[in-house]
C-alpha cells in the first residue's frame, strides 16, 4: 500500500513514471513521448503538491494541483495518498478526492471518479488496494475499500465495499467472483467482463423451463389418475 514516496528524488520519480507508462501503454514508442503524456504531467504536479500539503502549505499545494488540472484534465487532490506503480490511461475527466488512498500498481482509465457521497465526515473517499483496475467512466463513491486484484467494469457505479479478487459491473455495481484467484495485471482488460444481467436472464430461462416441465409432468399424472378413477368406476358398475 501507499508509503508516501517522500524519500524519492525528482529524478527517480521521473524515471519511475517513464517506466510505468511505457510498460502499460503500447501507443508510447519512445521515452520522449512520455513527457507529453497527461498521466506523467499530472503525477509530477501531484508529487510536489502532496509534499507541500503534508507540510501544511495547503494553498500552494492546491495552486500547483490546479495547474496540473488545467494542463491535463485530471484532478488529483494534493491530500490523496498514492502508492507506486500508479497509472492513468489517457485520463481526461479523472477525479481523485482528498482522503482517497490508492495502493501499488493501480490502473485508472478516463472518466474515473474516486469521490465521496457528500454525507461523510473525515475519511470521505475510497481506499483502493493493490493491483486494482478501474475502467473508463466508473464511479467509486464513499469511504470503503476496493480489495486487491479487483476489476471495476466501465461505467459501473460502486457504492459499497468490494472483496479482494472480484469483478464489479453495473449500476449500482454488482460483485461477480472470479474463483477467488488473483487477476494478473496482463489479463486486466476492459472487454472480457462478466454480464450479470445476461446471467440472470439465463437463470430465469432455465427456471422457467424446469417449471414448464414440472407442470407437464403434473398434468400427465392427473390424466393418469383420472383414467384410473374412471376404470375403477366402470368396474364397480
């Protein structure tokens, strides 16, 4: 999880950001391109603003943070805590709140919000554990935890805790287990996600078929009983 990264020098930060972006974005063909990348720019602003925030220079921290917002379209509050290996793909519209805590090797896509519900005090924003992927347009709102190795599907709205090694899709977000096995980073795509609505429809169709078959069996039994009763009446006559 987050350890602050305050002992890392500026050059080390730059090298780390270049490595992360080149590893995770196949569209980057050279290290020089990384300097134009929104995620790279905003993380440099964040690291400086975060140090100032921790030192109590809140206005200056927000001023630097807002410069990063204007340049990238990504808003990271200087009070947020972000671990190593953090990556924002494209990133326009990403918002990370003041009390959000983000672990190591976390990936966010454009339009993701790590926000609050407006009703909480103190810790108002989510905690994202290690190796989590949050897909485009997803909203995680409230002070709860997204467990490690989990995936949040595109456009999902998550309002409650997510266990480790889970996949969440839908509005509101629904958890679909994936055999409780860690999800390797290389398999964390945004396409091959479970569809709980389709699964519910399939289950309903199966249940409906079973009910129809049972009704047919009962009708056959009733016919047999009537036939038996009619034969008994004839014998008595």
